C-alpha cells in the first residue's frame, strides 16, 4: 500500500512540475519612432542666361516648398513647387511672374557593411 501511495504522489508531483513550466515568448522587436514623410521650405536664386537680357543683375529669386515621402525601401518620391518673384527682362519682357512644379522619383542605393545610402 505504501508503494502505491508513493507512486501516486510521484505522478502528482511530476504533473504539477510540468504544469508550472513557463512558456517563453519571443521578444517583440522595438522599432524606432521615425517617419517617412518630410516637409521643406527654402529660398532660391536662379540666374537667367538670355541673349537679349541687358541687365547686369538678372537673378530670379523666389521661394520653394517640398514634400518628400520615402515609403518603399528602394524608392523615394518628392514634389517641389517654386514661386519666383516678378522680374523684368529688358528690353523685351516686363513683369514676368513664374512658378515651377517638379515631381521626382529617387532610387536609393544601400550598402550592406555600412550604415549609409545614396
């Protein structure tokens, strides 16, 4: 009888030991809180090269605004708008108002051994 009681206690003890084992879950990877969206603004200065321009200081100045989105791993897109101030190109054109819109797609080249890309 003592043998049966020892056997039952052994079975119960081993069942309890198995029931108390911890389940190890994989650690979730923590991602840095960065964004793939950028906004930019700036001032631009462009020189006009025209044959009929007789002015010495013939710069077209203006403001530029840009939106950049880098959603894919190898591609980045950008849209830029430039608004130029009015300019006179004597003796032919007066009070010229200009603006330009650009849409670009950038292909990113990454390196395996370094933390840099173009």
